[in-house]
C-alpha cells in the first residue's frame, strides 16, 4: 500500500460559497474550514482553531480575516496566519483540488 492509497479526500460542495465567506464541514473525527477569498480563490484549513483546538464551527470572515467564534482569534484568510492574540500560531492549511474529476462546484480536500 502506497502513501497515496492511504490518503483520504473529502468532497465538499462550494457552489454557493460566496467570496469573503467560509464554511465549516465536519466529517467523522475530522473537520475542515473552507474559505472563499474576495477574488474567488479557495483555501482549506483544518477545522480546529490553533488557540485552544476548538472547532471553527460558526467562524465568520470579517474585513479579510477569519474570526474564531470562541475567543475572537483572527486569521488571515489567504494564508491562515494568526493576526494576534489569543492565537499565536496560524491555522493548518490542507491540500485542496478543484479540478480532479468531481462535479461542478465541488472540491476535494485532503483530510488524512
Ligand atoms: S479556540 Fe479559537 S480563539 Fe480560542
């Protein structure tokens, strides 16, 4: 079994994910935060906030930053970098494929 055989990709619907917004998706024991940048580009991050490892369920994009709903940490949308306390580390980026045979408005995110 190769490393590629063990990879797990999560297919996500992003057709209605508007520029400047994000979506939290939970799948079994993993979670993903998908972010649509203002220019339409997509990013995927691990769904746990780097501050206290709480789920980013309910996160919002405000003024170009992802806002954690728990203690207000802010992260740069395009890189996931922490923009200040209480988070000292950025979000963990996940590999994302937009044109890999999935349907229109679907992406695949590497979750394992
Ligand atoms: S868990 Fe996100 S700011 Fe504390």
